[in-house]
C-alpha cells in the first residue's frame, strides 16, 4: 500500500472585514453607483415586468373563479 501524506487545511478567520468586498463595501465586479437616469430606467423596466405579470395572474384568477362557479352550477 502506498503511504500518502495528509494535507493540512489552513483555518482562516475573518474579523470585521467583509469577505470578497473592497473597502467601500461594494463587491468586486459589481458597479452599484447608478445615475438618476439609470435608476429611473431600471425601475421602469422592473415596474413594467411586474405590472404585466400581476395582470396575467389576475386574469388567470378571474377565469378560475368564473369556471369554478360554472362548474358548481353544472353539478
């Protein structure tokens, strides 16, 4: 049998520092400062998607309620 050396894992503890972030708190590779115009554009896109999805869910809910009452009447 071969004799394998055991690798020892280093134990590293971090104090108050945030792992994977720089001194100002933003993560590497992410840009978090947006201009007001960019913020408005992002919010508009999110709002548009949310309104469409909520509208579709409301339509499905309305059809479900209508079909449930028709099924109850039909027996």
